[in-house]
C-alpha cells in the first residue's frame, strides 16, 4: 500500500516529464549524425529591452536561420524595458517558430519581469529554475522626471497583448492578464483558475492567486503548478564555460544547465552559438526616435541654408549625410517600404525641377516639398505594413506611432523657428555666405536707378546663380533666377522675363 501511495504521489510529475519530452522531441529535431547547432540569445540586466535589443535580436535570428539551428534558447534575467520594443521582439520570436520551424525556449534565470514576461510568453517553451520569477508587467510612463503608472488605454492594450500571447501557446490567459491589471482578482477553485468580480466572491476553499490592487508575479512553484513553465531545472553543477569560448561565441550544450534535462542530455555535444557584430550598436543608435528626429532637423536646416547661399558647400553635404543616415537606419530595421522611398525620390525630383529648370517657385515646388516631407515622415515611422495605418487608439502600435509623430512634429516646428531666425538675423553673418556674396553688396552699395529692370536689359552676375543669386544692372543690385542651368560669377546676363517681382535671366 505504501508503494502504491508513493507511485500515486509522484505520477503527475513523472507523467508531466514524459509529456514535455514528447513535445520537445516533436518540435526540436536533433540529428545524431549531423552537427547540431543551438542559437543562444541573452537578455540580462546589463541589456535593457529597447530598440537596441530589438535590432540585436533581429540580426541574431536572421543569422540563426541562415545557419539552420535546431532551436533557439532565449536567456532571460531582466527587469523589463520598452513595451513596443518587446512587442516587436515577441513578433520576431513567434515568426521564427511558425514560419522557419525553429522553436524558441525562454529560460527564466531569476527574472522575467514586465517586458521580460512578454518575451517569455512569446516562446513555445518556458524553462525555469528554483529562483525564477515572472510577471509584474503593468506599463509605466515617464512624466515630469518620475515614473508613473500608464493610463487605462495603455494598460488595456497591454492586457490584451498578454492575453493573446498566452493563448498562442495554450497557456492560461487569465494569469497573463493579472500580470498587467492589478484590479484583477484570481483564485484557484476546484483546480481551475477563476476570475472574480469582487473580493466578496472569494470562498473559504479558494486558493488566492492574485488579489485586488496587486500585480501578479509567479514564483517557480507557481510557474510549474499552473503550467506556465514547461521545463524545470534543479540546481546541479555543470562545467564552466571558458573565457575563450565566450569570446568565440561557441560552447557545447553540456556546459549549460540544459544538460540536466532528460531530453537535452541526449544531445549534450550540440554546439551553442551566439551572434556578435559591432555594427549593431551603431544601427541601434541611429534608429532611436530622438536621434532620427535630430537628423531630420539637421537636414532641414542645412538644406535651407544651402538653398539660400550660392554654390554647393558644407551645409549641402551635411544635409545629404543626415538624409543618408535616416535612410540607412530605416532600412536596417526594416521600417521602409519601396513605396515610401519612391515618394521621397519623386518629391526630391520635383524640387530639383523647380529649382534648376522651371524659373521661380510655384506649384511644382510646393508639391515637391510636400512629397519630400511626407516621404521622410513615412521612412521614419515604425513598420506598419503597406498603408496599414493603425487608427485604433488602444493598440500598442498606435501609441508608439503617435509618439513618433510627436517627435517629428516638434522637430519640424523647431527647424522652422531656426530657419526664420536664420533668415532674419543670422544668414548674412554666416562666414560661408559672406565669403560668396559680392564685396559691393557687403559694403551696402545702393547706387543706380530705382526703376525695376525690364526684359532685354543686360548686366553682370555678381554672385554665382545656382539657380538664384545677385545681378547688377546699371549700378543697381537685384535678385534673379536663371532660366535654366547655372551661371558663374562675372558672366554677362540678359533678362529674358520679368514675372511680378521675379527676374528671370540667361547668360548672354
């Protein structure tokens, strides 16, 4: 009878181990006759979950797919980070599983808190140890220098996100919701997780899981009991990974805690590999919304100065450099569609036609400027699909989209103010401007007739006309635009048209 009782006691754990081994063998296809590679990504306390992490994970997953790894281990020991970055990483992890058939195992080594819990839920398997904790995912925002709880819209969106992630791999969605919503009351009743409307509904026989006013954080025992965790590691010594192996980014599976699991023990000679690339830091820095907004403002101001000074110099080069960095960072994180690039190029082409072919600045110039600005804004926005604008205000993608719009709007306003200040006070004080305009104008030469010149009169270009600049006719200085092409300083010009107060000239 004692023996029978013992087997009854251990049978749930024994059967659970058999079932998870069967699930692992169905999902992970090791081959004893080939080299077995296992991708390894570590997100720990020294790597907060942000745009940098997203770019790193994106490149790492692409590298693992190319190398045909058998599975991917996501090592988590993180207090969280940015919600939208975590959501994008979660999407990548699900895609590599469902589309590339490479399962991902989240190993919670101590903490998977906040955004870390979202990443854990996005993996097919979750491995835990005796010190694992997962939950406490209520969103917070930075307001007036302090962190505060996000509003109901953000909480509702994140709650829905956690619910869907939990359902994706058949985990209890109520537990996931309670990690986000502190007003949710959960109890275990008759071995089932039940959500209650109020504390008065709690029965004496219920096991309280999450009370009102507290976010749910599951410890290792709860993670195993409620089947959030699939693989449980006990504390057992393993071989140490050498510094040379860490530097190389490759070591055998037997030097990890996974060798203590019955399924992975069969493939202890499998090779763990990491992804290492110095360019990731640069690309991640450039793709930050604040950095991209600064580049946008720099580009606008530099092009403004360049268009109002003869020739092509330092400011034009800086503007092109800033535009190149914006496009580079957008292409790296796949936020660009070719349609957006075409809009930007068409806008630039119309601006070029207006400036260098058609005299004056009219409808084509306005249209070109509008398309250029629209193309830049679309390039800087996160990947939302081909015109798949998320109008719904409760989605995380919408909230991130609106924050990017905020950055861009503030940048454009500041840039316009700087342009106005430059045009009113600063342009003539710029060294490059003073060096290129004629000495006669710097001295304030105003002699000559005050009558506006007419068609057919001739004069001298006292600055380069590229396509606009200064001309002198009968001792008076006027602003003029070329009919086509450029005219060098000192060339004789003839007025071919006068449209209002605009003088159109051609080289004689």
